[in-house]
């Protein structure tokens, strides 16, 4: 079935048709690695992980790049504060980011370019912009001349004259226009820097993504994705400099932007003290519940984050995994897991994950009622495309707690069975309470008594 995606550039949903069906290209703006990322930073990687999974079902070769920004003023400040080189900061937090994303079930990208390993490509692109009359050198800086690109503002829908008029009053004296943005800036001796035709310096943030994308995916790519907060100025500037550096070629044919996260109805921000780090959330909650919550709203809409929402996601997964646990002895049909058409249709409709999750609930109910191998396979196949339900049910109910004393739990359960058999219900209830104090919930059923971890 065809895939349709909303294009931020055209502001409409369009049938997706890659430039080359044999090589679909996609670029996602990655992190600036100076600290642990917050949960809002994870929404894009999780959502677009599902998109990549979908694309790989439809096309034989998908090349997916997600960059690492490893030179930046915030990185420089952290390195100076700690008295270390910037790579001591960036290596640590780039790996922390990879670990966090893996914890959320996000598959690694095919390509993970780092800004510091693409300085040569960045310098070459800047030189092309200068040669084409789109950039100029001034006082050790190189700036993009927004007046040289008439389409500036088209992606974000902003009027270029209003953008310039709305620029800060204190404009750097070396700028021709208030809206001109930095491609290269000088570095003082204590800051990281690289030799260039304009002196020792470092790249501006916007040029990094343009150069890395071109180096690995080509001058025109199929999809460029990122958070809606990057729409302006970052993505607007990427369009301008990439188009001009490549002789007017289209930079990205589809632009996709995910909405922001709020926390209990308020914007997440450090000033409000409500920034939730993925690194910490993974210690407090089941990772799959975090992923489910990130997929529970349509990617283009804002999504509210709350403790209650995570508990609801955990409860939903408990129900789905309970079905799979009941079907443990049901052998799956031979071959690959099927992808249920209704789930695929939902995802092909501009990545409608809420509808896909609703269909997954229908499949869970069907599997519960029929107990068939085909129903179990459909539930697992639908979950696989969403990056859910991929662990053993018993592992889910143990919440990854490897330190739990299973022997003690089984002993208590055996004591409870004996107490119930002798009709000592007071003792049986006391054992249930003892287990609850350990964070263990028990469930009596036709297949005996089962237990699961309920503490966060």
C-alpha cells in the first residue's frame, strides 16, 4: 500500500515517492552532546525509527543518517569548566545518547556522522557559497547572505523582511544584513579550532548538517526530519545554504517535524525545573512503556508527559504481554511474522501511530479470545513494526530486575498454595501482602498462580 507523508515544505500530505526507489535517503538531526538528553529529545528518534522500519518494508535499500554535533559553544563551556578537551565531553555523552536510544528500542542509524570529522567538507561547502556570491568573509567570520536567496523563509512560512526587521537590535558590525547567519567563526587559543582560508576557527551549527548530509546521502535527499523547534532557523538555514551550494538543486524533498513534549501541560524547560532526562527515566520506568507513550500521540501534535500517562502505558503493556504469556505454548507459524494490514495502513497514513496502537489492542483482544497461532503471530508482527512486544513475557513482568530473588518468591507462592489448600486464608492473604511489599503482584488463574514486578 502507498505511503503518504505530511511535507512541512508544501504544508500538505503527499504520496511518498523517493527520488531513487533503489536508494531511499533520510537524515535526522541528532544531539549536541554536552549532557544527557531529555525525554523531549527522544520523541523524534523514536517516531522516525518507526518510519524507517516502515520504509524498509517498502523499499530494498534505505540509507538513514543521524548526526552527532560534537563542536558547539555549550560543549566548549562544559570542557573549560571541567578542564578537559572537548572530546572527553562529547565521547561520553555521545555514547550515553546511543545507550539511551537503544534502551528505548531505537535501532542505530546506518550512518552517524560527527561534525568534527567533516571539517574539510564544511570548508569546501563554505568556499562554494563564497564563490557563488552567497556568503562573505568578514573579521575572521564567514556569513551567509540571506538576501542572495529569494526563497529564504519559505520552509518556515516566515516573511524574509519580517525576519530581518525582527532581528536583535545589536547586530554584529561585520554583518551586511541583520538576518545573515554564521558559517564559520574564529576561535581564540583556548577554544577548539581548525585551519581554514579565513583563519583558525570552527563551523557554525547550521552548515554542519548540510555538509554531512551531502557527504553521505547526496546533494538531494528524500526526507529530512527533526523537531518542530528546529524549523526556524536551523532547517531554514540548511535549505538556503544547501540549495545555493549545489547550484539550485532541491536539498530535501520531504521535511518532517515532530511536535514538542509538555510536562503536565507546561513546556519542558530547565528554567521551570521540569526537564526529565532519558538516562534517569530508564531507571525509574520500563523502557518499553516510555516508547509506547512517545508513540501514543500523532507525531506532528504536542504530547503531554506525566507520571499517570507512563503508568497507563505500563498497564497497557501488562495487558498485551499477559495475552502473550497465556499463549506461551502456542507455536508460531513458520516464516516471518506477518504485518497486519490495518496497522500498516495506519502507519502509511502519515505515520498514524495512535491508530496503529488502537489496532494493536484489537489484535490483543482477538488473540486473547481465539488463542490461535495466527492471532499470536499477528499481534507480534504488529508490535514488531512499532518496536513493541519484542521481549519474552516473563522478562517484561520481571521488569529487567536481575537481582530479584526468584527462589524466595516461588517459596512464598508454594506456602500460599499450601495455605489455601488447608483453607488457611488468613495465612494466604498475609503471604500476598508480603509479596506486595516486595513489589510483586500475583494473579491466580486456570494456569496456576503467576507473578510480576509492579514497582517502578
